[in-house]
C-alpha cells in the first residue's frame, strides 16, 4: 500500500499526454499532481490510481 493512501489533498496540475490514445481509455491521458496540507507529493498520479480499472 502506498504511503499516500488515505491522504487528502488538492490537485495542483493536470498535464495531458497520449497514453489515452495508446490504451483506448481517454482518462489515462491525464496525470495529476497532488498537494496535501503538509507537502506537494512528488509523484504523478493517473486516473487509474484513484479508481478501479472497471470504471
């Protein structure tokens, strides 16, 4: 389990790339930079990191 699991934060940046074209899942094109109350998390998250693959 990630050390970030369960933390709440705010999305500070949403860059887009071509991964959605490659996978056929449009939402996979977006990455998210998250900032918590204490820090900006030095990890880029994808949509699939937040929801089950079936969604």
